[in-house]
C-alpha cells in the first residue's frame, strides 16, 4: 500500500506535467501553438476601379490572416475572407462608389488574434498621375503649376520642408485642395524654401504617384572679386568649379560652394585687368591638350588700342598661368561678342571663334583661330567668317557653338546668323533657310523648350525676351515671353539652364530700370513648355540693406555639387552668387570626353529620353560659351524627374554613342564609344 509520502509525490508530479502541457499549448488546447497577441498594424485600404487594395504589416509568428468586411454603412463586419498568407489582398468584384469597411486579424493553429483598427475605401476610377509640376515665385507668393491628370476630379498640393515628408502614396505632410492648375499660395516670401508634391484625386481615390517640385529659392551673397567676365571652369583641376577671378574653397574632397578671390598678379593673370584693358569675354578650355583648363579673353574697347588686346593664359599645371606671346602678337582687339570654343575641324584640338563689332569704324573683324597643338593660326577669311553683314542687327553679341544639323561638324550661331560648318574649313550661311531672326541681341541661346527633340531659340533684344519655336527645322516668327510695358528697362545678359532640375530648361536674363540704372535679374521658369516669369531676390547686405546695383552677364553651374544649378551674375562692382537652397536627388550628370579623356567636345548634341516617357526628349549641348559673354559648366546636369531608366545619345564627329542611366547616376561618355560609370 503506497505511503502518504508517495501519494504526495505523485500529486506534485502531476501538477508539473499539467503546467508543462499548458505551456506547450499556450492554454489553447492545441499542442505547440498560441493565438497572436497583436493585431496587424498600419492597415491601408485604397480604392480602385471595381476593387479595393488592402495592405497591412506582418504579425510576428502569424501563419495566416483573415479579413472581416462589410459594405453596410454601420454595424458588424460579418463577411470573412480567410486563409490569406500574404500581407496584401486585392478585393475584387466590388461596386463602384460604395464604401467598404475592413478589419484584419492574424491567426495560428492556436487561434485568432485581435482585430486591427477599421479602415475603409470606396472603389471607383483611379486618376492617372500628374506628369510634371513646377513652382514660380513672386514677392510675395508661390504659384504651383502642374499638368492635368486623366480622370482627376481634383488635386492635393502637398507642402513640406524636406523631400522625405513627401514620400509614399499619401504623404505625411499638410496639403491644400486644388481643382486645377495653377494653384496660388499668396503671402509667401521669396525666401520660403519649400517642396511641393501634386497628387491627382478622383473622389477619395488618389493617384499612384505624383511629381515633386521645388521653389527656385536662393541665398544671394555678394562676391567682391576682380571684375572681369563670367565663366566657369576648373583651372586647378581639383574637381571644384571656379570662376575667372576666384577659386572655390575645398575641405578634403568636398567642394564648399564658396568662392575666394584670387590675387591675379600672383597667378600670372595680372594683365587680364591691367590698366587700359577692358575685358569682354573669357573662355575656359583645354587649348594645349594637357587636360588643363587654359583661359582666353577678348576685349570691349576700340580695335588698335595697344593696351587692350585678346589674351591667352596657358595653364602651367600648378595653379598659375603664363601669357601666350603668340596670341598677343596677333593684336586681336575691338568690341567682342561671345567667344566660342569648339573643335571646328575635328582634329582633336579646341579652336576659338572670336567675333567683333564691325560698326565702330575701328577696323575690327572676326577671328577664327585654328589650334594645332596649342599654336594658333587665323583662318577666318578662308573660312568665310571674318566679316559680318552691315547694320546693328548683325553686330555679334550673343552666340553659341552647336552641331545644329548634327552632321558631326560644329556650327556657329551669332549676330543674327547661323553658319553651317561644311567640314572642309568653310561655312555656309543657313540663316534664311532656318528663319533666323535679324534682330539686335543682348543674349541668345538655343533651348528645347517643349522637349520635342529640336532646338528653339530664345533671344534678348535688351528690353524684351522672345521665343522662336522650331517647326520642322524652321523658326517661327517669335513670341514675346517677357516684357515690362509699365516702365523702361534694359539688360545685357541671358542664359539657359534647368534651375529646378525638372528636365525643362529655364531662362535667366538681365534687367535694369532705365530711370535708375539698377535692377534685379529675372527668371523665366519653363512651365511644361511655356516660359513663365518668376522672381529672383536681390539679397541683403550685412547691414540689412537690399543690394541695389546694375546687373548684366550671367552663368550657370552646380557650384556646391548639391544637384541643382546655381547662378553667378555680374552685379554691381563685382558679382553675386545665387546659391540654390533646395537640393534634389533626381538628376543625371553626364561628362562628354574625347578619346584620350580631353574636354574637347564643346558643341556636341546630347539627348536624354526617359524610357517611360519617350515623347519627352531633353536636348542639350556641351557648353562652348553661350548666352551673352558667359560660360556655363562643361558637364551636363540633367533633371530626371521621371521614374525608370533614361536612354542617352551623343552625336560625336564619327557617329552616335548610346548609353543608359537612372536618376542619381554619373556617367562619362567617350568619343570612341566607351561609357564609364562616374565622372572620369
């Protein structure tokens, strides 16, 4: 007979066995399983045509999910969809414009966990995406422009101070309702740096995506640098962009975006601004074939002025220059227009075209300097480009070198003329054939304003800006896109660059009030192919006063490397840097080089086409000097707002080289067909 002690031991053993079994079953009665302890978090329901798309976060340990739903306005969710293993479900076969309510729960073999919060959605048409959005500014006020979307009944204009706040299909940011474009936000100062995202709506249904736009907002700083021309290059080869009279500050490998004046005499540039000499234009280019930027400068003074002649400063590779005696001996003088640097004869050396005003009675003429290993010979007369037609309309001021007809030879655009390169050392005047306007200019440049793959022409006559659209290879009669009819004004300066990285190039031009001789440059932001006025701030001195001064020449470059174009203006007694405030990640950088890595492809045409939007053909030109006596950066900085890959083509002398890239990529394309990742 068992003792009482044995009975007690058996009882204790039984208790431990029961506790072990309960632990294994989680009190569910099913061996090894317990119900989930948490409900699925972040449930989302999005309506679509005849369906609702449901998503939720996974629950740890869950084996499947169940959805409870109802199409009744209130009451219990009595319908069940079970045995789901994914964390998303497309509920199809629904009636449009009826509200459906949902809760989700997780399950294991041990049971069902708690239900999620309730979400609801209304099936119906989903609008297409807004393709593009752009912001223009006034003082005060922002205006948000955007393209219409298919099946949209309205729009949400989200506003944020960072791009991250605008992520996702329903951004975590405040928004304003808009019925159509444009949407005006009054009262905002020019300094308000904001990101916008426009999402199309159809009832409560939101589009899958929408573009992000930035305000063209600048910090304006005064640069007390020696006053010369406006050109960007990299003469000290440190991968930071410099100007003619200043170098960019650098820490380690980082370009800081600030410019410090050089003592010109200390680096062999003292004669650039010597007494009696008036600098006209300056051009950075590798003119000696050593992969270093040299500097060529023209004049704005009567021809024959001994102290005022064109100068070539040869880069010594040490941050210093030496004046070329050979070029000085040519005694090139006069009132110069925009100097164009390009390999006009396709021999691998960068040549120079320096046009001059013939109407001054000083004997000035145009010069075409053929480069042979750093030695220059004037061939302007033999090429047929040494003289200009008579009259003020043909005075060369603005200009650009570009392979206009894409035959592999770089052509000349200047002084109301387009001269096509015949490839044999001569040029043919094609001005009449293309409808080139005969009009005195203070800046002109080609721009693919509507992204249709051909070049339009923007022209500044000193008071008004005209756009001449390209129709089948011929410019139309032109349309005034900027003119102040309320007060007399003037300006000498124009350039084209994509200031907001949206893929559409914009226009910046000089403007001053005739009554005071002072003013502020003006932007024409490209709104889906239409140039629309937008304000630029003057900036504020340390004392808190507005800068008030005359402005003229303008050049564009991403000085601080943040992916958006900055602007340097010759403004007042020196310069001002308009540093773009808002960076964007949606750009592609493209460097176009010769076979040996030379920067000698000025004037080559580059096309960048988003594969998802093949009708958006962004057409660019490698910088040769352009606008009016100005030079933008050599590398192309192309806005890439459309998702997916982009097809890129470069028309070299020997043919077309193709490549692909995505937003955020840096690409180097060589004349021999090589394509390398990064900027080589």
